[in-house]
C-alpha cells in the first residue's frame, strides 16, 4: 500500500495579492519597454530596379504640397532622409527614412535625382486616405527625439535659406514638378 501525503501550505491573502501585483508589474515593464513599433516591410514599386545601398530621401506630394520636416537643432526644412544602410537598397532606405521621421508608411517609386553628396531622391506616395487630408502631421512619439515638426509646404513659396544646407532648392523644385 502506497501512502501519498499532501502538504497544504497556508496561502495567505497578502501573498496572493503580492503575486498578482508582481505579475502585473512584470507585464507592464516588459510589455511597455519598446516605444518604437517594428519597422514595416519595405514598400518599393516593383516597376523600378533596386538601387545599390546609398543615402536616400523621399519626396512626398499631398494636397499639391510637399511633405517637409524640421529636426531639432535645424532652422531649415528638410525631407525625410536616411544615411546609407550597409545591405539595404536605396529605395528601402528612403522608405525607412519616412517611417522613422514621420510614422507614415509610403510606397517608394521612381528615382527623381541624385544629389552631389550621392543621396538618392525618390518619388514616394502616401497610401492612406487619412494622411492626404492633413496639413499638419503629428510627430510620432518615437520620432520626437529627432523630428520637431512635419508639415506640408509649397517649395515655390520658400527660399534656399529656409532649407537645411544639404538641400538644393532648384533641384528639389524640379523633382517636385515630376511628382504625381
């Protein structure tokens, strides 16, 4: 004959509450540590051949205006731009630039021009109806460290000194005229 002894430990109400609080605190801490959502999959138009890794930027036309950003510490306007990524096509770098600075998930289209510093400027399209209705865009929480403002502006109503030094306003205006 086998005898099984069951030991019951007195579980007190404070221990139960403490365990529940510990579980909730763990979920809260581990579940809320990443402020930045995962990067979306690159959205490049399949009609255009991938370009080797290089610095890249997106020109986005909405409501007959150009989406422009201001970064903390910069007096002038800029467009979403990202430095060269080691094994990422220029199109996907441009896509990432828009995502990281504005939170918008665009489709990257044709190459409009290449600047003297080898930055490739692409035509990019907003892919949702909501964004096309905005004039001022909220800066996502994960971009607030770098981006201070996102707006739609008419590049023909600006002067060169209203842009960051990397932007050649004449080339930007010519590229803007190519946007749909």
